């Protein structure tokens, strides 16, 4: 089939995610048909190559078509591709869990498998609620979540979501939560200064707890970066303080590491920067280097033990599972991924790249529409504003992000600005030269759309 036929059938048969289907009638909005990938590059059916600046929806870490990962998939497929995970188990699941728990210093040490980030969040919420039921506090059934948060698209995950455009419509279907302020440092909801900030926005969490702690099971956060909300970044001390608040009011800290886990912030999990241990973590995106759907919800002895019993009536059993729970192909990849990262000495490996990004971001600094430049490890973001002084944002209708995306394509990079935010979440294997090239492309694309003169 040629390109025209493929695109005709694509729109005819496929309902795309996060997409107004009618907008695809516009020639500019046709999906790009990707034929293959190699390293940080994606190649389309016409032979155009693009730097994958978004790691294929934030999942890819080792680049595309990694030989060792491909081999691990093939090897595992010859042994066992799938087996029911109730009553049966397999070596990849066992070895991976053990390795992961060791990497977390055995503090979070019970691994529950599922196959996407949203579900890992659902599991965490159900676990937290049932934990308090089993502890004789069934009235603790509500959660606190933050404004601008994103935890996935299933109904439980949407309930704890805080992005109006994605979440508001479904409100009648959702369970009730308490919403606290977003730690949006560039637009601080408490009007504090970054330098003297003492995480005043956490007062909104304490205010909720002062009144209703006996109804609250936990708080769910995206650690250090509210990613889908617009790469909103906040300091580790927020999480350190939040841990203390959770202890004071006897609620659980649920740490959604789906986007930031597996070294995106420079450490295995973002919570490590805060020197604390959450009660439950969810991880998914980087877990298989972007090669297979897999997720985990990992918790402590304390929570696990509350469920552990003779349990003749099944009351203390955690009733949750999916057809693809602990999918062996995915586990073989996740295990190989951990081995590769270990051999790379990944934390050290990332340091010069993080520093290089930090240096290259400076070229955006003086542009009249660059309001904020932020970075957490391998996540970089540039927030564009109409007016630097007033921080007045562009309107959604201005479509600035979309225009920059189209310019980026012409120059050979897949940027996917969110709202008014250009960001980079690249595969870890990007070289320093490639970082220069990518940021150059992004800067040129920005200049095309927003020339830097009065
Ligand atoms: C992407 C994301 C999710 C949802 O993961 P899916 O695999 O897309 O279901 C949940 N939480 C965070 C923080 C995410 O970035």
C-alpha cells in the first residue's frame, strides 16, 4: 500500500488517542507513518529522519532498536511468552522483582504487576483504601490529589487527575477527592519567591487534613515534575516535608513515578532526591526501556502485612489482576533493561548529559517569549509566555505549541510542546553533540513561530 492509501485507511479504521478526529482532514495534521527507529532517530515511510525528543511518549530510554533488548524478547519468546500468573510464576518475574527491590534498599519490597501506568495507580488507590479497611479505619476512603496532576486515563486515575481539559467532563463518573494546590514554582499559588520558598503551598494539604484526616487514606503526587500538567517542577524538599505531614496525620504517601521512574530524574526513582521512602510507588514508562507494556506498584512490609493472614473468608485478599499480569515477555525485557542500566553505571552516565542540557538551555534564556526554563535531570522544559514581566500565557487558540511542532518536523526533530511548553524528554543515549543539535532545532523552530524582536 502506498502512503495515500495507508493514511486513508488509518483515518477510516482507527480512533486515535487525545485527538479530534475531524482535525485530521487538515493536511498538516496527518499522522506520520513511522517505518523504523534506530537510536534516538525515528524514520518515516518517506525516509525522513527525526530526533525522538519525546522518547516516544516518554517511555524510551535506551533508544530504538536496541540489540540486547530485541534479543531478550526473542529469547524469551522461545521459552514462554505468557502464562497465567495465578498459581504459576516464572524466572523473569522473580529475578526482576528481586533486583528492583534490592535497588530500593529493601524498603519498598513487595511488587505487584500490571501493564500500564494508569492501572498501577488504580492498584495503589485500591491497596491504600483496603489497607485502612483492614486496619479498622474504613472511613479513611478519600484521597488528596494536586491541581494540574495527571495519573492516567482510567476512571480511578482520572478521579485523582487535576487537568480540567482532560478530566472535568467525566466528573459525574468519578469518586470525590480533595484537591490541594499545585507546587507550580514559576506561577507560585502562594506568591512566594523561589529563593525563600518554604513550600508554603503545602499549607493547602495541611488545611485539608486539619479538618478531615480521619477520612483521608492518602495523597498521590507526581514526584518533582507534574509532567502532563505542563512539566511543572518543584523542589525535593516539598516531598520531604510532605512525608512528615503524612506521618503526622496517618495518611499514606502514594508516589506516582510512572513518568519519572527508572532514572528520568537522574536517580532510579525521584523520591530518592527527597531522602524519604513513600508508602506506595507506581512505575511504568521507562521500566522496559519502552519496548513492552509493563507496570509495577511497589509497597512496604507495613501495608503488605496488613493483608497477610489465614483469611478463610477472603476478606484480606487483594482482589486485583489482569490477563497480562507479569507478562513474561515484558519481564524478560525489564530484567535485561536493569542489567544494561547497571552495566552503563547509569547515574554517572547521565550526569554529563544533564549538564549539557543545562548549558544548551541557556540559549533560550533571552528570547522575549521565554518565561521560564526548568530542568530536573533528563527532563527539560521551556515555558513560553506572551509577556515576560506579567507572565501572561498564550491562549490555547494561539496554537503556539502546534506551530513549533510543525517547524520542528521540517528541521528533523519530533518536539511535542504541551500547552505553551517546549520540552525535552529524550532517550538517555543521546550524545552531547545530539543535545546541541536538538536544542538548536528547537530554538530555530521557536524563532520561526515567535521571532525575537519587537
Ligand atoms: C503517563 C502517566 C500515567 C499513565 O500511564 P499509562 O501507561 O499511560 O496508563 C500515570 N501517571 C503519570 C505521572 C504519567 O505520566
